């Protein structure tokens, strides 16, 4: 079978994940279809996470490749560094605080091969720090194989997720530096670009990836990195424009901007204010920036194209942000 010939590399950026990294690597070793190469990237978190990772593998006699950064360079650069050392035909990017079900690699390799796809993608089970299930992040899969452009369109619509770790990629679709560097939220525009270049994507309905939701993580807390969401929006629009889809996807791109960028920034800011954890001035800067990008003239086309929640958000945050914040507090 072709699955016996295709080599799988897993790239694991290691950064401040001491309580979780051994469970993460344990889930790699439990795969029913073993990976062929483990690449550990030391992104210099200043703790003993890398020592724990290498010690765990050494104790079990498991070979691995290491990449050591001179200092903390961020997740995007860590993935790109690991990719340069990956020798597999297929590449999986696994975050060091998450886990995968034992069938993850076997199922995604089979789906990718059956569809002759450029990458395969499964659904995500979100769990808390006590390993209790919270939700499945994606909608049920409608089709087992979609075109890359259709996957990109569903990504813009919010029906699939851009999580790098739920996907198994053919090496050649990635290029040399697929992941955005020097910013947070590096998955979205990167996966969008990959999808737009892909011919086919294999879709797996099973939630085979376990994503650890941690309060206070970069993606869930207000900070300077929150403003990277505006760059994500610009990069996504540029990618869609390069493929000549900006006019065809105009309504969905408008909905994406209000949902993925403006609502996300506003919610992070308001929830930080509710919890009294925002830094002085950061809330005001975030809300001012969000309101400056809201146009009330967008509300009618938002409603017309099915983005009613985004239209309500636009009206309330533009005219009465205090009221929207009060509603959000009790949701």
C-alpha cells in the first residue's frame, strides 16, 4: 500500500509546556500508524519543557531530530524551522500542549491517499485543563473531499478551522516557509494560502485532535498580540485578491472581517475589562480601533448575506459599546 511508502514527519515546537509535553509525545508514540520522524523545536521558553521532551523520548529509545533556536522566535518560525529538518513526504505540525487520538495519523493518511489530496483535515475536540470535553469546534463534515478553493471559502465562512495541528500536509504543498512569522494567530492566513494553492482536501468527520483550551493563553487573552488579528484580516484579503476571488466572495469577506477580526478583538478586550485583567489603555485602543473599522452602511449587506449576528455587533459596538459589553458579560 502507498501508506507503507509515504513517510510521516511530526514537527513539535516546544515552548513552556512542561505540564503537557510528555502527554503530547505519548499520543505520538501511541499512533496506530507510527510516524517516521519526530522533530522537536526548542523555542527557548525558559523552562524545562525541552528537557522533559527529550528525556521522555530517550527513556523509550525513540529517535528524534532537534532544532534549537538562539532565543524565543514564536510559533510560526518554530514550525518553519522544524519543516526544514523534516524528511517525510507528509508533515504534521503538533502543538506541545495538545494530544491526538491514536488513529489520527492512520486515518488522515488513508483519507489523503484515497482522495489524492494535498492535505487531510479532521475535526477538533476542545478540552479543558482537566481533560474534560468542552465542544467540537467544527461543523460536521458535509463532503469527504473538497477542492482547495472550496475549503478556503469554507474557512472564510467560518465553517472549518485553520488549526495547523488538525491537518496532515504533503510536503510539496507547503513550500519553504508556509507559516507567518513574528505574529500571533499565524494559522489563518497561512492555511488559507495553502488551501487556495491546493487541488483537493480530504475531510475527516471524526474529532481526532484534542485541543487544550487554556485561560490566559495568547489566543484567549488581551495583549499587544491581539492587534495581529488586523494583520490576519489584511493578509486574508490579499490572498483572496491574488486568486481573483475578491469580487465573487465579497459578501463572505465582509462577514469574515466582522466575525473573525472585529468581533474577536472586541470580545477579547471586553472580557479582559470584565475580569479586570486588561492593561491600562489597551482596552480603549482596541475598542477605538474596532469602531473605526465599522461602517453602519455594512449592516444591510451583512443581513442580506446571512450575517445577522455580525450586523447586530456592528450597530451596537459603533453606537453603544457599553451596551454590547454589558450583554457580553452575561452570555
